[in-house]
C-alpha cells in the first residue's frame, strides 16, 4: 500500500503529459477548411506547370521548386508546399508559390481571392502571360505582405490595391518590357491608406505620370518606411530631399530614372541608411560633407550622374562600406589616402571622372578588395606595386590615364587577378613575366603604351583576352598564342612584330571571337587561299595594313566585321568571297576593302550590311540596283573608283544612311531626287563626277546634314538658299559647277548657323557679294580659344574630307579640323563692294574673292580678322590704298592683291615684310620696297629696316626671296609633317593654280 502512494505522483504526471499531448495533437493534425482547400485546388488547375525545363527568368531565383505537385485532393492543404495555415482557425493565411514556373492567365475571378484570411501572398517569378492585375486583389483586405514581382503582369495597377490598408510589404517590381504602370490616383490612395508600409518595391513599373508633389506623399510613411525601391520607373522632375531624410529608411534605390533630378541633402540624412543607389539619374551638384553621417552605409552607388567637385573627406570615414561606385561623373581632385579606412571594401569604381594626381599607395589595408577601377581619369605617376599584393583582387582597371613608369614586376603568389587593364597610358619597360604565367589571368589589356622588348611565350592557358596593341614591341609572333585554347579576343595591331604569321594556325582557337593584326608593316601573314580555315566563333577580323596579298579564306558563320583595307590585294574579288558574302556571312555588318587595287564590278552588299567601304580602288561598271536591298546601310563609301552610270535613286530614301560618299568617279545623271523626311544623312559627297540637272530641294529634309560637297560636276541651277535652314550644316561646297544668279539668304538670324567652310567658286554667280548670308555665319563669328586639343569632324570608320584652295593651291583636307573656316567665292561675276560685315567673321582663316568684278576699297574691317592666314582679292577692280591696319594680321602668311587698281604706299611691318612682288603686281599706282617701283619721295617711304638689319646684309630682297621659296617648301613639307604627327592633316592633292574662268 505504501508503494502505491509512492508511485501515485509518477503515474499522475505521465497521465497529465498524455492528456496534454492529445490536446495539442488534435490541433496539429486538424484539416484545413474545405473552403480554402477547394479554392487552392481550383487555382492550381487554372495554370500549367512546366517541370521539364527551367526558363531564363527563373535564373533570378535563388532556388525553385514545383510546389503545387504536393497539392492533392483529400489531403490536408495545411501540409501542402507553399501553404501556411493559422494554428487556431485552420484558415490559410500564407501562400508562397514564388519561382514555381506557373504558366497561364491570372483570371479576374480567380479563386485565390476567396482566401479572405490570407495575410501573405507571394507569386513572384511566374509567367502570367501578360495578364492585368485583377481588381479582386483588393478583396484580400488582411494582406500584410504582397509580392507579385516579375510575373509578367501588365497594364494599370487597379485602384483596389489601396484597400489593402494592412500592407507592410508590397513588391510589384516588373521587367522593363512588361508595360505595367501605376496612375496618380491609385498612387495617392495607396500611400494614404497603407500607412504601415515598411517595404515598397515598384522597380520598372511605369510611374511617369507621378508628379513631384505626389511623390513627396511618401513623407506620410515617415514613421514606417524602411525600404523604398523605385528603380527604372521613369520618374522625372526634381526630387524633394525629404525622401532622403525619412528617419527609418535603410534602403533607397532610385536608379535608372534618367530625368529625375535633385541634389544630395546638406543635412538631415536618413541616418539608418545602409543601401543608397541613385545611379543613372540626373542628380547634380557636389557630394556634401554631410554624407559622412551615414555611418551604417554598406553600399553607395552614385554612378552615371552629373556630380562634380571634390569627394568630401567625410566619405572616406564610412568604414562599413563594402560597395562604392562613383563612376561616370565629373568629380575632380585627388583620390584621398583615407581610402585605406574602408577596410571592408569589396567593390570600388571611380572610373570616368576627372581625378588627378597619383594613385595613393594605401592598398595594403584593403585586403577584402576584389574590384578596383580607376580608368578614364587624369591620374599620373606610377602604378603602385602594392596593388599586385592584394590577395583577393579580381579586377584591376587603370586604363585611359597618364600613368608612367614600368608595370610592377612582382605579384603575390596568392593573387586571384583575372583582369588587368592598363590601356592608353604612358607605361614603359618590358612586359613582366607574371603576365605570361599567372594561372588566374583571363584578360590582359596593355594596348596604347610605350612598352618595349619581346613578347614572351604564354603558359597561362586560361587567358581569354589579350591586347598588346600600339606598343613598341618587336620580335617574332609568339607561337604559344596558337595554344591558348580559351582565347576569345586577340589584338596585336600597331606593333613592330616581324616574321611570318600562319593564318591557318588560328583554326586551333575555336573560341576566337576577335582577331586584330592590323597596321603591322614588318610581319607577313601566310594565307593559303586554297583551303578554309575554320573559325566557328569569329566575329571580328581586322587585317588592315598588314601586308597581305590575297583574301583570307575561312569559315565563320558569325562574322560581323571584316577589314582588309590598305593591303596589296589586287585583281578581281574571288568568286568564293562573293558567295560567302551573300550566303554564309548572314550577320556581317561591316566590310572595309578600301585602298587596295581591286578591279572588276562592285560586290553586291549583303542585306543587313551597315558599313560598306570600297573606296580608292579601280572598280568599274554601274552601281547595281541590288544596292536598294541594303536599306540598313549607315555608311556607303565608294569614292575614288572608276564607276559609271547613275546613282540609284533609292539611296535618298534609306532611313539609316548617314554617310554617302561617291566622290571622284564618272557618275552621271542627276542627284537622287527624293531625300525622305526624318532621314539620317550627315555627310553627302558627290563631288568630282559628271552629275547634272538642278539640285533637289528635298535636300532641305536632311536636318542632320553636316557636310554637303557637290563640287566639280555639271549642275545647272541657282543658289540653293533653301539649305540655309539646315541647323548642323558646317561644310558647303558647290565649286566648279554651272550655278548662276545672285546668292541671297533670308533676313532670319538663323541662316547657315554652323557653316564654317563655304565654297561657291568657279561658277557663274553674279550680283553683289551675299551680305545677307555672311552676316549670319555664326560658325565663323564665334572663336573658341579654349580648345587646346586638335579636334576633327567625325572619327571611327570615316573621316570627313574636302577639297579647298589654301594659299593659292588646291588641297584635299583628309581630315577637317573643327576650327577650320574659309570662304571661297572666287572665279565668279560678283560686283560691288566688299561688305564691311566680313570683318566680323573673327574665326575666319581663309578668304578668297579673286577673279570677280568687285569694286571699291579694301574695307578697314578686314583688320579684325586676327585668325586670317590667307587673303586673296586678286583680279578685281579694287581701288584706293591698302589699309595699314592689315599689318596687324599676325597669322597672315599668304596675300594676293594683284591685278587691281590699288594705289599709294604698300604698308610695312609684321607679316607684310614677307610678301613679295607677286602679291601686288598689276597695280600700277602702288609703290614700295616690295615692288620694283619705288615711291617718288624717299621721305614718304615708311621705315622698313634697322641699321642692324642693313649691317647684317639681311635686307628685304633676301627676305622676299626666302619667303617665296620657303612658302612653297613649307607648304609641301608642313602639311606632310602634320599628317604624320597627328596635327592638321592637310594633304596636298594637286599642286597647281586654280583654274580661271
């Protein structure tokens, strides 16, 4: 009996546990409501699930599964994957079918809206076939978390979403192409009602109709909002700084709103901010010192904005930063050594700014750094060796700076460097050994430096991209390159390599995408034209100026660009090339076969060709009508051939054609009559042919036209004053045609606003000089003295050129400086006076009014043309004295006033002391030491030499003879020197006087 009482507490305790377990088990295994189960099953059956493949959009999911496979009739829906039930009421309160690959339409009467107790709904990353968001979403009034992101919804967000007043998290982020939008009314209702929102993500939803004031309503959420992401929503206007001052905000993303402007606040930042992304917006101004208040900030992206000024020192005290991107701004000053404070930094991008000074040698503290780009700045000094001792550095970009000295020769044995970019600096010395052997190296870009020595043999077979172009490297082509099986890009152009390169060996490189060996005058590329080299992934092949004498034969189905220009290939284009051009190379967009010795008929351009350059050959025959099929053309250059026939009329209607150059052929007929409205023409050069007829007035439709050269043809018409409205026209050459009548312009101030080169010489124009046009030549009035670098019109695949008379000689300017300005109205029948307004063309470098019937005196205003280099007023009927003020033209190196009726004493001093007899001959009333005719009164002669000059024996006769000889020699030599040194490339084409009428 006693033992019973001893064991009683033990049995009582276990009985209690058994009852307790039974109680809780009854709740754990209770079935969900039949109502909810039925609604879920119907929802499941309204979609299909593709379990056989994973679509591309699911790549954004960390994981994906087919949760609805577990949804079966007769089972407890609370046990189904993705379903959460309330433990008390058994109602479904959570549904997560994200990344489930559901396909079908989200119907307006979907049974999902019957789940009235639902609190969390996540259908992200499914494919609802462009459905609109149903208005029934507003029935789920208990929702606290709603995620419909990236599920291919479109159309307007229904206003009923504002009924979800309990929302804590809302994510409707979309793909940029899905056309989902939210209107101002829905936005206002949502922000007004959902006052508990902590997370609001609407990336790529069209919010272009949301005004600045509507956006500022976010202040209503100041007590709750923690995360705001409105990237790529087309927001515009000026953003109130209040958004950046929300007290609890931890994450803010307004990136890729290109028209959203604003300035960073100078105080009252959202101090809890951890993530701030304003990239690719229109934010401007300086980065304020107050940014240092964001002590919790881990990621800062202000790239692609309009920020300027110096980076405040306070930014370098944000010691929690792991990601920093300030690239593509206008920031200046030096990069502070305080960068070393950011010991947690993993990603640092300061590229494309105006940073100057040296690269701070502080990187020993940045042991976590994986990405560093300082490219495209103005950094000087040497490359710090400490950069190559960072154990985790993966990407190093220092290209496009002014760095000097050698590349550091030592690198840590633990290096993980995969990309080294040092292009376009002034580095010297040899290529370090580690560049050939570092196992992790994928990309080595050292082009455009002053590196010397041999290229070694590579043993880093992981290498994918190799650029050693434009250096002073020499020796033989490394055979180990043929063994780099992973190589995709190879650029060894513009080096001094020598020896034989076997083109067929490149067939080993099956991944090769780009092969550039251009501008190598000492190598010989061995090409076997009888066999195809198989390069299955080749996209770009550039063998221009590479001493090849036959077409390389290869199989490359993906070829896009082919440049074989400036070589010794001659004769006709082989048949196999024509065949590949039309049948095999389906993707080709760029072909350059210029400056060769090719003959025969033009090849037929492929349908999708964009650049077709065949200039400076000996092609003959007509331009085939098949050119009309190449409507994708952007550049068509057939200049300097022997083509005959008519220009296809269709070319004027091509929507993308920007450059049409057919100069110096034997084409006849008319200029294309129709230039479509909205066309893309920027350059039209048809000079040096036999074209005739009137000028088509549809040329006025070419609103982007910069260069129009129709010189040296047989065009008969009056002056095309309807061209005056072209806002971009800079070069207009109508020389040597049969144009007649007066040159007039309207009274508008916008006539030819950018014209800088105006050549109407060798025509039959008459009447007074065109004052109404000249006074509006703003491009010749404005002088930009701040430009120090030489800038030319157009770069890349095509350079604009023009034939002009410079200092009495015909010249073809192979490239046109943006500061080159000239007017040539010579060899016409103009009469009357020289207008005073010419003296206001302050940037004018050349003025030629010779061989006309101009009367009156030389206007004093010409002395204002301080940039004038040549002046030709010869063979007119000018009277009066030569203005003494013209001696102030310090750049004047050519003067021709001959064959007029000028009188008096020739002024002396400055450049006038260099002009000889031929500048003044034929003016019987002139006198002076420059002429054989001296003035009658010795005392009337102005002083022209000092006693020292006379004692030295260096008198005016020697000066005149010296300048006469020097002018011709300097002209010939100078322009060739300019050509090879990168200075103005004015190449003498014809060395004879211009023809006279």
